[in-house]
């Protein structure tokens, strides 16, 4: 069982930056892929960025060049650095981890609200 605690959300003006954190406990964080998703009311959850166990990252086209996903396995923590924020980035952001071998082991954070004002 893995528990995920997210932090770092808040209100920021357009063009500003935020860094989200996702800290895991209860298992070996380095064995898991990590993905950030976001969701707005009435819409499906959208994949934002994924980081593999080895550190390779992939991004949604809408955030490429503005967001950076990273991980610090020694701290059991993953991050999403968000720069040049836009009002359309406003959403609840969720972190997700999935075991690299046993993909049935998948866990979600509680979500953190990011609001970008114009």
C-alpha cells in the first residue's frame, strides 16, 4: 500500500509559476512510474506528464516547454514544476504512481487545486 500526499497548489497570476510535490510512503517509490493528471469540472481527467523509473519524461502537448516533471527517489517525492501558467491550466492536479512490474498496484493522491487568474 502506498500513500501519496500532494502539496504546492494555490492561486497564481497568469505567467506565474508553481511547484507541486507528491510524497509517497509505504513502499519503495523508485519502483513506481509517476504521472501527474489534472481535471476540471465536467471534463475527463487529463494526463499532464509522466516520468519513468529511469527518469525519462513525457508531456501533454499543452504543457510542453512550460512544465517539468522530476523525481527524487531518496526523498520519495515527485515534482511538477509549472512555469508560464495560463488560465486554462486551472484544475485539480492529481499524482498517480503505478508499479513498474506489477501494474495492478496503482495509487492516487488526494488532489491539489491550481487556479490561474488572468
